């Protein structure tokens, strides 16, 4: 019997090794594909159960134990309502949301010692998600005791209104004339430039009091910017708060949060709001009072960079107690 030479043995072993590597690679590819499809199927199953649960609970929305209207908040990716979800005869506060709502308050001050002077502050870098609201609270202090001593507030060159046109006193040593302005439209680009502009009579001249609270000034302004924005996530979550006490309340620190489904890829809204005629409601206040039917829509995909394609689920729910 003829035996293999060393070179023939090496070649045979190499060919066998390559063949085994190809077979193992194929098996691994099949295993990964099967694992991905199983994970996608599981995510879809969870989403389907989640949407069925949401539809059932939303359908039974009713007045809260504290007398609150059945719908508390009606956002594109967050919906807060009241419903007896565990059939114990008491109404829970229920919050469904994708991602999280981040609310932050930023504060800056400025001052001027000039007669009829102005001062400026800027806010930037605050926008990291989808803006829900932007409110500016402004207070002033200084030589502001007469009707011709007041401060105009500007954002990006636009006049928002005046402070201390009445009711303020000279150099009170505390913030006064407080007003709140909606600056949502101006905050869309993530940059806000504010100016407090004092009238010419704000001068602390001869015979006027010297304002020294926080350093000599004729006028000092405090800008408090509160930003609420939605940070996109991939987990649809549910928060439940039970009523406590008498009269009943829903303490925010007692909310219990769980994940309904993962791998949610919604760019479109999760929640849409329809009136009695089936028309979509865009205006926010109208969503609270005119909603009769809701659409719940989910896009699920474990990995958007590979097939299978995204899976879409939707359900329409009529709120029985809002007819």
C-alpha cells in the first residue's frame, strides 16, 4: 500500500481544515440568522401584547380619584390617562411613553449700572431631543418705583413685553415684576439670546436710592429658562401610580415603571388623536377635550441594518367614557 508523503499529508489536512471552516461558518451563519429571526419574532409578540393591553386600558379611561379629567397629557410619544387597570375599584394614573421626557431649568443673571441701560444673557446647547415646551420666567430689581421706570424683555430681537410698569418699588432688594413668556418657537434652533432693556428713567441719579443688592446697579435681571424635551428611546415603557391618602393624590415618586416592549423604532407618533368625525387633532389643547378615538402605532425592528424589515402594528381605540 502506497503511503502519503509529508507534503500530501499537509495538503490533505489543509483542504480538510478549509472544508471544516466553511461548514462551521455556514452553521454559525444559520445559527445567527435563526437567533435574529427568533429575537425579532419575540419583539413583535411583545409589541402585539403591549398594544392589546394599551387598547384595553385606554378604552376604559375615566376620571381620576382626585377628580382629574380622564386624559392628563396627550403627546406624540407619551400618553397619560386615568383607568382602573387592575379592577380593584380605584383609578390608577397610567403613563405610556417612548424614551423619556427631560425637563431642565437654566438660570442666568445680568445687570447694568448705566441710566436706561440694558444687559444680555444667552442660552445654548440645551437642545438634545425633540422640544416639547420652553418657558422663560423673568424678574428684575433696581430703580423701578415709578410708572416711567420699567424694563422691556427681548428674545432674539423680538419684544416679549414689559416688567414693572406698575407694582414695583425702588431697589427692593428682592426679585419683583416677575412674568413668564412662551419662547417655544424661538428655542427650536437651540440658541436663545435675551436682553433686559431699562427705560431712560431707571437711573439711580441724584436723590435716587443706590441699588447695592448683589453689587451696585441701576437694574438687575434674572432669567429662568425651563425646557421640556423628549429624548428618543427604543423601549416603550409603562408607569403606574396608585392613588393614596384622603383626599386622594398621585405622588410622582411612587410611580412604578416597567418595559412593555423593546426595539421600538418609531419616527411617526406612537399616539394619534381623532375627534368624533375621525379627523386627526393636531392642536394640543384640543387633544385633551376633543379626543374620542385614539390610534396606537408601533414600529418594531431588532436591527434596522439587516433584514427582515421593520414590522408595524396599529390599533384604533374608542374611549368609552368620552363619548
